[in-house]
């Protein structure tokens, strides 16, 4: 038995266990409460979600071990004097559910016994803490006080998870001040650095630290400038976590017990200020029935509250690139340039990076013991400019003189232009006007192009963050408390236009925003010592968008730029189609692309209602409730809608001939004429810039139109549960529950939803605003069963286990319900591949195609149309979770946890190509095959098996920390809509390699991490007053108050697939790829073949033959990644209640090279096997903080 000291030389034990209680008809209670739940949810519409409360339970006995019935137990929160009084039952048991987190004392009194108080009880999020008390016979004036640390093992609950305390959040080194990084200290939890949100790969800024010259994340990542979907806290990995092999979009975030999830991409809503976090808990397996919507982790975060004393802080965090190491990729490229004899090394200098974060917190009483406030502010002003370059028209070429380029030709005759000069009568005045808005080259070179730039500049990049929140806690009565909070979060990244004054030039130019507003209200009402009610309401508004230069007038570029320069059919007066058109060229004559797809903006309003009732009955604590999340999603994605202002791409195609019976003189013959029957040339000049200047028909043209403006989608998420925690014996606790979830398919405010279905060969359109078109899955019952058994009498050894069936939602890119005709129409044309009778002639002078009429959903064209489908009978993603673990508190402050964790996931979201190049099952009403049809379907599956261990040390002797290790295996046949580094999900099929057999892709998951290690320590160095060394003398002020903090992590490398970027998608491996590897490469390209071992399927109904190599998906993995972050602080006491702290933090302390995945395309032998992406080198952060 673990013994702890108390006053009066008495010994009492705080354990998690209980005596037997009278029998209860659990089945009858279950039925009655479930009926009550249904009634509450359907008629009153209250609801319940993951609470951030906690429970204290225990038994009061006398010194002989007999139960003390009718003892009064008072639980008091020390810093606010809020108290709860309960009475022990027949077996001496007491229960105090739904308490706020914090430090408590528990007092037990009974006539004829001395009063006993146990102090310094720290109650954490979702704790069910057992505090047993022993009363000693004595006079009424006798009193015993115990100061004892609570146990480190869980004797009352069966879920797996850990709490990260406020001290860990504020004192462990935290890159980017993103609190989600600390979740990775727990077993089975890793940053999902190789995956992204919203259909994109991981954001490149976490790899290049905001300097695009340092590359992206490797094949499959976002553009080196990043992606808007992942933009918030992108340099620190956003909120992407993979837990026990689950997707990063399957996590459930709550803040102060209120829903904190973004509905379209599946990411986090509010990123709280780390200095405002009291603590957060990550539940990783078999959560109680009250928790739904989570196949991955449940991350429950609590904001600090005010107390009876004023407390607060003011702080500053800074970074300066002068202190940072060279980024490994930039350093390598600089060395290569030196080896090539390059003397101008300015493009390879470290970019200036200045990070300034400042803010503070303050909390205290408004009315002592009754009303409290807490306020916090976080601001950032980050300056991240970087050198960049591109190519602009030369002073001569913008006016038709291409004497600096290889020979160009007259496309009407096939003859060279004299002097390489285009006659003025053949020059488009619109293109000439646009070209003359480009800045002049900064250097003059011959034949400038994509790899030989003539324009060099410094591109500004500013990040601006303003976050604040205000929280009020008010005690209405002795039995009723109310809490309210308002959070305001504004994040803005402004990337300067590469070419000032023009429409978007340079990827991501413009203002990228990620703004969130959240209101929460919670009420806890105690009806009696055995019954209480919790009500919660939340409203979260999220705005994720990018206003590219010109969109809405961003960057100072005219919102009517296209109209201003005379470019037709682009601006239509709407915000979505404001700014410049998409206009670019490639090949010889390349110039910087102008324009963008149109407005990208995802706004959501997410009302949330929650209510639950807790009933204490003998040895049972039963909780019943329900939840309702309403999702109002206003979404518009100009790029995925087909480019709302049009997109024209010019190529460097030269003169070409075709038939023309009336071929003009000098233009060839009737059989081989340079001009088609309509008078347009078949080919071009041989220079893309010249083709555009002449306004020849563009090589590729696309245009999209959304009829009715941004879509307003509506979904609902219902949940009902009953949960019973039953103390079956003093050593055995059973956690039993049943949950029901219902997720509705989307509707649209104006009825603008539609899906293509191959069985009816048409697009089916909603009949109105309430028509979901597809049927919903209503069979979502999820049992939860768990146990906690104390193996020994002292209850220092506990066996825990459980099973749960959870239902989950997944994030997507752009909802398929709003991407089809008649509401979203798009045209895609490759003009030089059409026959003379079907050629189109869209050019700069004509502008892109005008889409003025809606495509008839019943009679679909069979060319140039992208369609989207879903399962007509929906299935909800579900995960079978199971775990068994053994906890052992082997000393007062040390514990060991060893467990097996397993998941079996079914009905997960993935995509499949059902068009002519896939299954070939899609036709229009006329029976013609449709080329581009993508099915969003819930048929994917995954499995996870993991051995998880953790050693924890509670703070004692100046040290606290933990070590976690996980050995696991994750297998799946797809990771959904999210992109990942080196995966082949989108390798030419937009789905599995064999569209008829999803399991042809079954293998190592992109989320597989066989070895995962994390460790952290907070060490108060033993110097100065009250410490072991240097504890006296004049030097005390210098030597005292030093603190060292360390995070050490290591993991297996990222899985990746070798691809060929050809119709096979994946090749065949024919030899050892790690033999005879060329210098500077990871693998040997000669080990793969596109001709051997090829599987050829029978022709699909459309006559298309599908082939693929035998190489499995994700058959390789990159190098292991290990990292050390450390910080050193010095805290100096100014007054009794005020301290000043200064410190320095180092991320990647040893400047270790952390590579991602190599270039994996065998059809690019020049770069195959080379690593062009790494994590940043060492980054230094300095800090100062005033604490009072």
C-alpha cells in the first residue's frame, strides 16, 4: 500500500477503489434513460458533447475499515472557494461529478469522528479521481489534514489518454506556439506531417519555414508557397495529427466542452493561445459513450479561469533568421552553384525572417467567491520576405521584336518572320497592353525562359495575428454556476504580388485569411447531491479564404482588371470573378502566369447545443444526454469550379498543316494547308509568348460558372448516449455505454445540389431545399464497454481494457454535391487536338468561353465535362476500437503503462474513377461514354495494431517528464481525400490503381509509423536558494531560478510509392533498388521497369485497357527522423508575487538533417531518388515573460 504523510502522525491512503453497493436494475434503468434521451433530443433539442469537467469519487470508512454511512463530504475548489457537499451512502461511498478542473480539498465530517481533510488534490480534464478517506474516532474538535499526491494509475476509467498540463504547454519548447504539437508526447500520437487537409498534400511551409526557395515537402506536397486549406499555423504543421493510424481529418476537437471543428476540411476551429490554456487532454482509444464523431483522437482543451487572486502574465517571443541555421536545401543548392562556378550567390542567401509574438493574460475576481474573469491576447507581426525570380517579356518582345529568341515563324505561311519581328497588324492590342504592364527585366539575357529568368526581386510576405478572448465564471446560486467565453481570432498572411499592379503573379499572391469567432455558454445546475444537469451552447464561425491580387481589389490591383485592359468575358461584376483572368504560357517564350481561378472562400457557422443529466444511484453513476451540431457552410472554390474568369494556356507549338480545300495562296496546299477552312492557323510561331501576342487560339482553355453564387450547404449531426460507471466491487469498475449517431447528407439553402448516377445516366437534381437526394445511414449504434481492475490491494497495479464502436465523419476537398450541372458548369478544351470541323478558337481577343446557360442535367455532353457522384445509399465511417493495458505505479512519483491498442476501420471515404478511363460505367442519356466522373464512396478500410508504452514521472526532486514508445503497423487501401507525400492515390487514376478492385492498393498506409518515440522533461536546476547547490551567498540571485526543458522525438521515415507518371501509375521492381545507387541518390532508377511484370486488365465497357505494374503501394519508406528541441530559462523573483523570466529555445537543437521522401518518378531519371525536401535546420527563439 502506498502511504502518504499527514499531520498528527496519522496515515491515510488515497486510492481508486470502492466498497460494494446495493444491487440496481441496470437494464431497466438503461431502457428508461434511453427513452428520456430520445424525448429530450427530438422535442427539446438539447444536446451533449465531450465535457471538460471531471469527477471526484471515493469511500469514507473508519479506522477498522467499516463503511461510514451518512458522512458529510465537502469538495472545495481552493482558488475560488466554490464547494459541493454530498453525503455518503450505505457503503460509505460518495460521488461528486461534473467538477471544474483545478486544485481541490476534500473534507469528511461525521459526529463522533475527527474531521478529515485531504488537500492539494489536482483534478484534470475528464478525471474520475478516487479520494478515499478514513475517519478516526474522536471529539468534535479533532481535525486531521492530509497532504498527499493522488495516484498515478486509473482505477475508475478504461479509456486511454493523457493530460498535458498548463505548465507543460507554456514551458516546453513549442515551435510556432501551436499547442497541438504537444499532443505528440503521448503514445500513438504523431504529427501528420506527410498529409494535408482539403484535398491537398501537406503544407510546404512546415518544411521550408516560410522560404519557398527551400523547396516544398517532396512529391505530393502543396506548392512551396503553401495552401490556403492548411494555412493556419502552417509553419508548425497546422492541426494535423494522426492517432493510432487514423486520418488527421478524423479527430474531434473541443474547447471548454464546446465543439471546435471546422466542417469542410476536418481541421480545428479555434487555435487557443498557449498561455491561456489551463490544460488539454488527448483521449486516444475507447472514449466513453458521451463522446462521438471521433475515430482518431478526442482533444479536449480548457481555457484558464479567474480566481480569488489576480494572476497574469505579459510575454514576448521572437525569432531572427540571423540566429538560425541555413536550411539544408538552400545550403545544398548554394554549394551546387559554387561547384558550377556561379559567382552571384545572392539567390541562395538566407532569407530575412523576423518573428515577433507578444501578448498577455490576466484573471481575477469581479466579486470574490462569486464572479471571476479571465482575458488573454496574442499578437504576431511576422516579416518573412524572400528573394525570388521569374521571366517577363523583354523590352523588345512585348512589342513584337523576338530577335533575342530562336527563330519564330508566321503560322499562316510556315515561313520565318523577317528579322524575327511580328508585323504590327498581326499583334493583339489587348496582349500588347498586358505585356506592357509587366515590369521590365532586371537583367538582359538571350532567350529568357522558365529556367533562365530575367526578373529578380524581393517578395514581401507578412503574417499578422490578433487573438483575444474573454471568459466569465459566475456562481448564480449555491447550486447553479454559469460560464461564458468569447474568442476572436484573426490570422492574415499577405504575400506581395511578384509583379506589382498586375493580377495574381506568383503562387499565392494576395491576402490569405483564417478568422474564427466563438461564443460559449455553459450552465451546471445541481438539483441534489445525487442529480445534476449540464447545459452547453456554442457558436463557432470560421472564415478560411484567399483574396488573390485583384480579387475584391486585393494588393491594390483593380477588381475589374480584365475589363480595364479590354479582355472580354472574364469579369462579370461578382466578387468571385473579380480581378484578372488566368493567362499563361509554357515552353520557349515562357512568361510569368497571371491571374487565378477566382475567389476561394469557405465560411461556416456552427451552432452547437448540449445537455446531459448525471444521476448518482448507489454504486452507479449514470449519465444520459444527446448532442446537436448544426453546420451552415458557405463555400466557393473558383479553381475547383473550373476557373470562374477563364484560364488560357499558350504553348510553344510551331506551324502545322491540315486539310483546306480553299487554302489561300502562300499557305500551302489543299491537303497540307497552314490555315484551316475558317481562316485560323493550324499551328503557331514556335514561341509561346509570340503565340499569345498574336492572339492565336490558345492551346488549352477552360472556364467555369457557378449559377447562383457561393453555395450555402446545411448538415446536421445528432448524437444520443447513455453511460453508466458501475463500481462492481472495491477493485473492479465497469464503464458501460451506448451511443447513437446520425449524420445527414448535405442540403443547400436554395436546393442547388446534384449528383451524377451511372444507373440513370444523368445528373439527379434536388427537388428543393430539403431534398438530400441520397439516403442516410441510420444504423449507427455504438456500444462502449470497458473495465478497470485493481490487481493488488494497494491499487498500484491496474488492468484496464475496453471496446468501442465509433462513427466518424471525414474531411473533403470541395463537396461533390455542388460540383455538377446545372449549378456548376465548366468547359475544358484542348484546341489544337480537335478536327477542323470541331475546332474552337478562343484566344486573348475573344476571351474565354461565355457560360450563360446551364447544362441540361438530363442530356450531358460527352466531352470537356467533369462530373461527381456519391453512393446513393450512404454508409457512415465506423471504427472498432479495442485496447487492453496494464498500469503500475512502482514508486510514489513513477508509473508505467504498457498496452495493446487496435483499430479496425470500415466504410471510410475514398474516391474512384468511374469514367471512361476507370470502370467505364458512366454514360449520358444518348449512350455515349463520359470521360471524367469521380465517385466519392465510403468503401475504404484500414487496420491498426500497436504496442504502446509510457513511463511517467510526477514532479519531484525538481524533475517531471515522460517517455513514450509505440511499435505499430497500419494497413489500408486508401487515405481518403487528403493528399500525402509520395503516395500514388492521384497517380493518373484519381483513385485506386485498379478501379475494379480497391484492395489492389491495400498495403502499408501513408500513416504507418512502425516506431514512434517521444520524451520530455522539465528540470528545475538545483542551484540557488532552497536548492542543493550554491544555495547561499551573494550569487544566489544569479544561480537560482534556472530551468532546462527538453523534447526528444524519433520516428520511422515517411512511406512512399515509386511511380512512373504514365498510364501504369506504378512500375514493376525488377532488381534491388538499393544496389549500385548513384552518388547523391536514395535509390537506383534502373531497378524499375515499365515493360516487365505488367498486369493488363480486359478492356472496360468504354474500350479502355487498364494496365499497372506489380510494385505495391507505399512499398518504401524514407530515412528515420529524429529531433531534439530544448529551452533554457532563468526566472528572477522581483517581488513576492511577481517574477520575470528570460530564456532561449532551440528547435532541432543539433541541426540534424531530417529528410522527407525522395523524388519518386522513374520517368524523371535526372532527379529520381534525390531528396529535394527536408524539415528546417536549427531555429532559435528567444523569450521574455513577466508573471504575476
